[in-house]
C-alpha cells in the first residue's frame, strides 16, 4: 500500500483551575498528607460546540503539570455536565486514557504515558460527543484521580476537583466548501496528527491544526492515484481548484516554493516553507481560513484583495511539508499557521457517501473503494465532517 497522503503535522483565554485536591482515603488507608496534590491544571482554549454526524463535539485539552518532587500517576478522568447536574458525559481510565495523553518533551512515547514525572507536564486531548437527547451543558466539571507513591512505598490516592470550565457560546463560523465535486476525504480531521500538533511559537504553545484536514480526492475508479505514485499528476487531487470559503480579504500569500516529488518529503522543513505555497483569508471577527501546499504559480489573488465565496484562489498542489497532492485547510484565530489557535467551523452542506479505512491493504492505489453494501448517502447541514468520510461537495458554478 502506498503511503497515506498526509503531511507530517505542521509543526492559551487560559482557564487556570483552582484546585481542590483532597486525598481519598478509606478507614484503612494511610493518613491524609499535610498538603494537597502539587499539580496544576489548565484548559488553554475552552471548548466551542461543533456538530459532526449528528453529535455535538466538545474538543479541548487539559494541561497537567506536576510541581512535586515525585511522580503522580493519572488514573482516571471524569467529565461531568452542569445541566443536568453531575451527569457523567465521559470517563477515561486505563488504556483508553493512555491513548489521549501526550507527554510534552518526551523523545518517544513512554511505557506509561499517565505517569507524570517530577516537574513534567502532560496534555490530555479530549473530545466529548454529546449525543441523542442529552442537553448541552453550559460548563464542564472535571474529577481527576491520581496516585502518588510515598518514600515508604505507601501509595496515596488523590481526587482533584478543579473549578468548572465554561463552554463558549459563540457558534462556529459557517463556510462554503474549499473544494467542489465528489469523493473528497478529510484525512486526519480531529485526529492524532493534526489534533496533537502542539507547538510553542513566540513564547506560547498553540494548536493551529486543532480542526485541520488534509483533503484528497477519490477518482471515479475509487482510487486516489492512477499511474505512477511518484508523479503528482497521477493523483486525482492534483490541480483541483481551491475555492474561497466566504467573502473575505486576502491576508497573506506565499508563492514560489517548488513542487515536491510525490511520496517524498522535502529534504529540509523550516518555518518559512512548512506550509508550502499558501493563501490566508481574513474572514472577519478574528477568524482566518488557511490553505496550504498549493501549486507554484497558480495563486490568483494578492494581499489586500477582496474575494467572494466560491472564487478560485489557486490550484491544489504538493509543496512544503507534504508527501503527496492534497489541500491542508484549517481555520484559526490569527493569520499564522503555527502561531494561532485552531477553531471549529462548519460547512453549509455536504453529502457523505461512506467512510474509508486508510490502513486497509491497497487502499488508494490498488484496491478501489466503494460504499458499503446497502449504504445510502447522507445529507449533512451545518456540520464538520468526520475523519475519513467520503464527502461530496456541490459542483462549482
């Protein structure tokens, strides 16, 4: 199977928790320590509700720093609603919790990612899906359970109950699609690569790609590639018209970065070339649409130009930190790919034909994709697609 068409990740309102950290001890447990758990919790960006496939998603991060001289092990995270009060929306522990944790600064994933060393920090990446008839809360409560081994080997148990986190009330921005036609797949949308691309820029850690997607196109044969996978022109995505998602003003443009050889990453990636050729649109009210990896010489707009929704901005390419033709698209709160926070958005409408499995043998090049038997296309309005969905956008006029 050829390598999935994704770039490596393009490489906070800080809501500081007031900690009520009380050891949990039964009658036979060790006595309570004199001091509470020396951990600091923060939510850099409060969640904005965004709808996807009928559910409302609350996407955010918990930053946990250990100020103790000994490790704390995070055992469980409970997330509760304020309406109805104390309804458990999600609970994570064991291997499931471990998958949500990134150990900042670690050269590789440690055997126990939930073990927070002395002076260390972890980030827990949370996506709570509120489904069915559940009422969307106004704020979220958290209960975090830690273990800490004493010098004498006795393990103390802590229940950390921080202050509630308010949920943002502003609705996500509504956009037209950045592409047109059938068979588009948003790889890595709200998934591990983009979602966890936490980068410190200008002295502040941000996730510009929190809601980024790598859009690649299936052809009529159900494949991503026809012909040599080293030829950009063999990819159905290559050369597709990239469209303005709203009436906007062009905030920034970069051109002149040459095409990469498909399946190969560039020899050197820098802050100057990581996004390849790009266009950034100012959507007003602190929202910016960012388009990366565009074809050199194809950009049709200039800085300061006013564009209208659906206008052709450039052609889809394979430049910058990319190993194959695709459009990297994201919305942020500033005009920087790395120095801004990624924010949610929804499309006016789209159709989902089904879901692909990028890990399937031969996917994209030798084994054609087709919808599951008896599957029917589903219409979606004012939603963001889920990763690996096969999306049909309206044809451009």
